[in-house]
């Protein structure tokens, strides 16, 4: 599935559904803009560009990204990638790097991504929440 774009005043929000793991940071924090019960589910003109950008940057999977059309600040990319394991869940990446997909092809990821850790994703290297169905647990419990 391709990226969809939603234009607002000073910002264009992009959404790549195949990377979304439904962490719902966007829906909880800015429901006037992000509402999965509405079509279109993103109304990029329902709030000023700065708060929208702030919320998009909280999307741990990188399914949401943005471009500023008003000259406002853009998302800074961490110069050194960091990876944090979510308990019983994916690896959260911040920064940009290249990883290899299941076929051995390089995949550019960042500035944010949720990477599969359980081995069950049908969207490798990205998490697709298969860890929930598989009952994946960290080795330490």
C-alpha cells in the first residue's frame, strides 16, 4: 500500500498504512486531526502545523511523517541511530539507517520505525503486531 498524503495549512501529513502498528499516539493526543472513525481519518487543517508536527514525531512506527510547507521546523533526525526494545514487543528505532529485508534487499528506515523482534511479521523488517498473536514474551519474563 502506498503512502497517502493529507494537506493542511502549512503541513502535509503522510501515512503509510503498512508500517502502522496502532500505537494510537496520534488519536489519543490530537483527536481533532486524527480520528479512525472518520473519513478521511486525517484532517491536517484541524489544528496548527506545529502541534500536528509534534504529534507525528511521537508515532513510534514511522507510519506518520510530515513535510512543512510554511517554512516551519522540520523533524530532526538523530545522527546516531538508537534502538529500544519494547517489552514483549517490537524494536523501536530512532534515526536513519539501512536494514536488510527477509529477501536480503536493503531497506532505508527512519527517522522512526518499529522493527519485528518476534520473527513472525509478514511485513519484515517492520513490525505488524504478529507478536500479539504469537504471545511473544521477552526472555526475562
